[in-house]
């Protein structure tokens, strides 16, 4: 059963503009960390808005969701500029799956320069270990950058990369454990064993993975 936690509007408080970026491979807890930070700002009585990628409807049509069904309400867009006027009404703007938005850099920079706090959760690399869209161009503009790791679904060591299971060649293929694995460097090149065999011939359940996070070291300001 999902636990839905709404992001409500509150009285406006003054913020100093900044960009916070949460990177990591699939199943590393990026959305969980984004939600944690947004809920902290909500408790502190800031006006909070979450934006999700409109084509990502894996778990929830009207919100962002973790693999274990924690949900926060969100607005959907394919281009962030479509919601720029709306975003200016809020103090804190969270963006999930930031790698998919073509205007992620300009949008975040504009809002931060207008005293908004922008928090972005995104894949830093593609399934080919290449930069995902323009997302890495946020790094020199950001005040805080955190890279999370997952657990390798082959050998259970630290995983920093995302490996695609399917045969699709295009970069944007939205999916979960049925399409992707979190893997370490060694298993990206040469897997030690089949993850299906290691986990009783059943699909990997990402919600059961442990996340390696140092989130408490990057508190919202």
C-alpha cells in the first residue's frame, strides 16, 4: 500500500537561491533523498513544488514515487519552461528524473538566481556510462552535489553504474528493474553471474536493496 504525502502550499519564507543536485545510478535512492529534503522544507513552512517528467508513469500518474511506493504529489511536464510561471510561486522546487528535461540547466539557473532553492534528482550517466543529456552541466552551477551508490545486483558490492538488460539502443527508455540493473565497475564489463539465477529466477526487487547514502552531510540551508 502506498503512503501518499502531499506537498501543500504554505506562507512564503525568504530563501537564498541555490541548486542542489542528487546524482546516482538506478536504485540508489535518489527519489527517496529528494522526498526527504522536500518534506523537511515542508515541515519548516516553505512553499514546495515537485515537478516530474510527464512520460514517466511507472508508479504514479500524479506524483513521484519510490520503489517502495512512498508518494509525493507533483506536477508533470516534458519541458520545465512550461511550468516556470507556476514555479515562481514557490520557495522550493524539487525536480525528479532531471536528466530527461532538455532545459534543465537554464531552468534551474534562472530560478536559483530568483532566490529559489532547486533540488534535482537525476541519473548522471546513461547505460553506456556517458553523460545523460545536459545534466552534468548543472555541476558548476550547483552549491551542493551528492552522488549516491546502489548495491550491485550481480555481486552485491557498491554500484555506481546503470546497465540495461534489454536490447534498446536509444538513450531514453523509461523502466525499472525489468529493464535495468545497478552494477559495479567490474560487473558492468563482465558480470560474475546472472542476477536472475542469484535471486531465485525472479526479477530483482529494487525496493529490497540497501542504499548507501550520506544525505545527512548535505542538509538543506
